[in-house]
């Protein structure tokens, strides 16, 4: 009832106010008549404006009406001091913008990475595991079918494996990436092609049985000129005519974080795109990257239990291929096989960092507000004196804070919008394929940003809250004097506290940046076990051009001869895979003469198929035995070169040369031992690995490694000419050094360093501004004291020291606090740090140095200004 | 400012309600009535009276309508509602209890 009456009042408040005024007027006139004295009547009536306010306040305690007034006053106040307003809004915009940008990246990369895909909240990544090995493995097709048959808690299994081809249309050949998918793919993720159809059940069965493809909207627009009659047309992909059966909707990029897919083919075409032998019936061939969609209400743990039970049955049913193999489910944001997994630690740290930046920005603006509220103390005092209560004042001040943070939030969202695609820029460019790591600004991000804005408002509101609670009517009339050394002044602890907070937070960020930089340096300086300079690599996409093995071998031989004949080339070798690249090495269960594996383990080792002279070309030392030669071909005795880690593990100190090794049912003779090098990641530990001659396990379209003293650009043109001479339809991929390859593989670390560096620099700047502002203010407030000291004979250097020491004391307190927090928390960076202690003295030392220099710079100007003051004038004023 | 401020909290509301038991009055009339009955002890100013009246209206204990005053001017008359009568009775009882309690305490002092 009361609420309804309040509402009625609210909608008729003008009339109500008029009526109240009228009846109070009547009251006054009656009193006048009674006493005959106008002034006496007024006295008896009391402050009628206040009464009217109070009467209204009975109905509208929330003061909805006064909010509008507060907003107007707030805007007027901000306009009156534009310097303050701009600085405050800028600080907050940076703080809120950094938050919104990181939120949008996390949303767009980790939580809702796949535009148009339905039910992403129930989507999980699924991989294999191998007992005794960290990380994940891919899954074989037969295993996946068995999981699909036996798991009751899963709605759908979606297979997706990224691959590439060279798409030749008209006179343009372009590297294009696509996915090998299960036939249920489009139906399961709820994406419906805008033209034609998705894949039909059964299209993922058989060897090269269903050459059909669905193309992306972008590809359809750019390469097929949006041909409305595209469905049913043929397109040659990797040498096989595919029928285009569908066009995916605009904005659908597939299901791989980081790269947008341009076409999709069913799993039956795997042989054509994956290379190697037919894998759909091979339980030992693990090549699938996959997702599952859980049934509604099923938790990851429940599904994991069921999967593990099925995996265990597979272990007993198929010991030869599945012994020691498990299945693991991952939340989408931890997906290990795409950029979600690689960016997760970076984004996690960024989240903490942007909160710090926001806190620093808030502390800065808080300090500005404090200084200003000091200047506005007179206004506040007057308002209290004429009867404003404190909550009313506080409401006004909080409204002003809200205006600041709302403007900043708007600016922040703009910043986030501009930064949507900024993450991609931090990754090294690759010829041919464009990376996409879009931030997503959806309602969740907006809600979070609004929350951040509210938190900022509350933090800012704390300052005036403390301020107004201290208004002392009597005391405010006396002028207050504060001093640099006096220290006991009322609000100085708050100002100092905010500065100490800023300094400690930015010190923390500096330490973090230092640790990451050093870690990156260590990674860059790491010896990968092969030459990083003077070795170039590239590839020619023979498979995309439809070469069969026989033609490819001829081409390889001819190209090798031509390149070797070029001036400045030391050596050239082919290899199926390149170290540290996305493409995986072959791997196979092995058996070794005289080695008895533990009962529940099936030793599996990765290997590479390489041409003659590969080790010499790569600069991988050969420890004993010999390299492959041209004589190690299809008809010769199958041979292998193992690395020393493998020799140590499986031959236990015996010389493996001349011993035998069984791979995929074939016995190979070990002819050499190579030194261990890095294979998949520069950070991996030494692990067993072996090489087989490319000719004894051939694959079309191998990588070309070239050792030369000439620069890459020179070789690139000559190489392109030679390839063109052999086949006018072919062009080599970009030619890069192995160092570039390492840089690409360590890009997550570099992204982390860059981001933290930028935000750390921002934080340092904000903190320096904060320190400068406080020092300037302190000096201006204690000009009388300083003047007095000067008049009493203190010289300039003494004053300089006095002021500087105050600022440096604040800095020291901040550094000590920051260092304490850093020592306790940098271990959380664990995963991003490589061979750097979280307590690394160099990182702490350089952070200290940078902070000190910044603090000196921030304190010097105000201090210097203090010494320039004219004591006579100050004391006279 | 009116002396109503020195009353026990809530007493002013009760006094206003009681002054309306014999029929509708306008604001000035209420103030006059209280002053007369209390022999000039209770001189309620508008800064207390009008917020109190608004409070009573908000609670639904009085209603108001505009009418002509004794000297033929427009004035707002307040009238007790049924809920207001019930409230007054309750407050009367509570007030009596309170006075007895206060008297007991004071007589012991």
C-alpha cells in the first residue's frame, strides 16, 4: 500500500509540492493575521524550505528526484575543473578499458570461442593420454567409434582435425586451411549451411570414398565470387576432385581457436589430406582432435568417469595398441590442441594484471578526488551549515564518482572494441594463413565491465565518504596548516596510503615483466640441438598439387640436384616434419631386442622421416655410426638412427649400433646415434626419438631444409625459380630460418611479455603520475612551512633533500610491500616461467631500479619547485 | 523551530491524530488546537507539522481534501481514516503504558 502511495506521489510530485506550498502559505498568513507581525510569523514558522524538503522526503526517501539534480551538479563540477576531469577519466578509461579488453579476449578465445556454434557451455575437448607421459595425445578413429558406442552421457562426438591445402582457382594459388571432420559435424554443432547441405551420415566411412566439401562463406565470397549456383560444382583439393555440397553461414570459422577454417571435408578423405596410410581402421594411428557435447546436466567429472571406464575396457581388449592409454576431457578453455591452451596462462595472468592496473588507476583518481575535495571543503562545510545532512552530501559525491566511472567505462568499452583484434598482432606473421583471435564483447562482458565500473565507483566513493565524515564545522573555519615533516595531518595518511598501494602494485608488475623477459631470454638462448642460424626451411605442397609418390620422388630428386647446384648452398635435405611446428611427428609403438617394457606400458616413440644428409644440414651432431645416404632406399635394408636419450633408455649403455628396433611390425637396424635435440617444444625435456630414411617411409610433400650462408631473400627467389622451372603450377611456401621457427613456437611467451610489458609500463606511468601529484600537492600545502624553514636559514639542497626524502620514503614503503607480495605470488606464474626462479634477484633488482628512477623523476620536480619559492612572499601572504 | 521537536519520538503523530478525532481540520487549525489545549505549551512549527502530516498520509491514517476555511479561503482539511482511529487507539494505550512506566521510574529516584 505504502509503495503504491509513494508511486502515486512520485508521478504527481509537482502538484503535491504546489499544494504543500499553498497550504503552508495559508498557515503563514493565518499566523500573520493572528499576531499582526510578519517577521514574528516567519520566526515561528521556521525554515519553510527545509520543511518542504522534509515533507517530500517522507514520500521519497530514495531521492530519485535529487539524483537528476546531482547529475547536473556533478557535470557542472567536472566542467569547472577540466584538467582534473580529463586526467581522472583518462586514468579510469585505461583501467576499465584494460579490464574490458581482457574480459572480451577471455570470452572470445576461452569461453565462447566458436561463433554460431550452439551449446558451447556443454562442449568439452577430448584427448588421449599415455601413462607415464605428461600432456595429451591425439585419438585414433576406431577408439573414437568405440567411445561413441559406449558413452551414454554424451550427446555427440565431433571430430575436427586441422589441415591445409593449396587452393588453385584461376591464376591464383593460395594456401588455405580446412578441417577433416566427422559426418555429424554440422548437425552436432547446430550450424546450418546457407546453401546446400552439411555432411550426411556415412560420408565419413571408407577410404577416399566421399570427395565432398563444405566451403566457408568467406571463401565462397572471395574465391567463387558468391556464385549462387556453386552447389554441385567440382573443386580440385589435394589432387582429388571434390564436389562442393554446401556453403557455411557467414561468420562461422570452424572449431579451432586461432585459425579460421575455409573448408571442411569428411573424415573419409583423411588419407588425401593427412598423408600417410589409411587410418580409419588403424587403432595405433592417433591423429584426431575432437570435442564432445555432454547431455544437459552432466558434469565433466561424471563424463570423465564413464570415459575412463570405457578406455580401460579398450586397454584390455586391444593391449597391443591401447596398453597404458587413457582418455581425458578438458573444459573448452583448457583445450590443449589449439591456441586456447597456449593462451590460457597468459590470459590468466593478464586478468590479475588488469585488476592491478584498475586498482592503480582508482588510487590515482582517488588521490585526485582527495586533493579536490580538500579544495571543496569550504563548499561542503557551507552545505552542512545550511542543513544538508551527510548522506545527502555523500550521495552528491558518489554521483560525481559515478559520472567519472560511467564516462570512463564508455571509453573503456571503446578501447576494448578497438583492441578486439589486437592479440593477433602480437603473434608473428605467417605467410598464407591469417590468424583470428577475436575478442567478443557480448552481454557477459558488458555486465562484467559494468561491475568493474561499479567497483571503481565504490572505491572512489570511499574517499569522499572518509572526507565528509570528517567535516567539522568549527574546525573548518580555521585554516589548517600541514607540513612535509609534520606528518600528523588528518588526510595525509590516506593520500600516502594510496601512493604506497600504487607503487607496490606497479613494482609487482615490473617484477612480473622482468621474470617473463628473462624467461623469454633463456628460451631464446636455449640450445635447441640444431643450428638456428644458416639453416632455412620451406616446403612445396606437392600433395595439394595432386602428385603421387612416384612423381613426387622424381620431383624431389630433381629439385635437390638443382638447389645443390646453386652457389652458396652447403647442403640440402628433405624431411617429413620440421621440429617445433604444428604438424605432428609420426609415432609408433616400438619393440626393442632385449628390452622388456613394464607390464602396463606400451613404449611409443616419435620419429621423423628424413633424407640423406639431414643431420649434417640441421647441424644435429652424429655421435656414432653413420648418416643416411642415397643408398638407404626402398630396396635396401630398413635402417634407423636413434638419439642418445633413446639409446640410454632402451639399450641401457650398450652400443645400439647393429641392434634391431621394431616399428609398425617392421624390423629396422640401428646404424647411428644422434644427439638429442628439441622436437615439439623448446621447453621439453630430452626424450627418445629416432629417424628413418624418407625413402623407406615416403610421404608426398616433404619439408626442405637448406644450409647456406646466403640470406633467405636471395635463396627464396632462386628457389622459386627452380621450383617453377620444374612445374609451372608450383610455388614454394615462405622460406624461414629455424630461429624464426623457434620464435613462432615461443610466441605465447612473447605475447605474455609484450602484454605484461605494455600494462606494466602503463601501471608505472599511472603510479608515477600519482606520486608526482601527491608530492606537488604536499609541497603546495606546506609552502608556509618551507618558507619558514628557508627564512630560518635552510638552504636549497636541504629543502630538496627534505621533500625528496618524503617521496622516496613513500616509494620505499611501496617497494617493500610490493616485493613482499611478489615473493609470495610470482610462483603463480610457474607455467610461463622457464628456468627462472620466481625470486630471481635480477628481476627484482631491475624492477627496483626502474621504480627508483621513476620515483626520483616524480619527486624531483615538486622538490625543485619548493626550493625556488620566495620565502618573503610566502610568509607575507 | 517548534517545540514539537522536544516531544517523545512519535508523540507528535499521536497528537495530530487525536486533534482530528472531532472532525476534519486544516494544518493551521491543528497547530492552533494543540496550542490552545496545551495552554501554549505545545507550539508546533510547520517544519515538524507538515512532514508529520505527510507521514500520516503515507501510512493511510489520514486523508486530505481541499475546502473553504472559516474566512473563505482555500485550505486543505485532514480527516481521520478508520485505520487512523485504530492507530490512535493503539498509540493511546502504548502512551499510557509508557507514562505509567516513566512515573514509576521517577518516583523511585
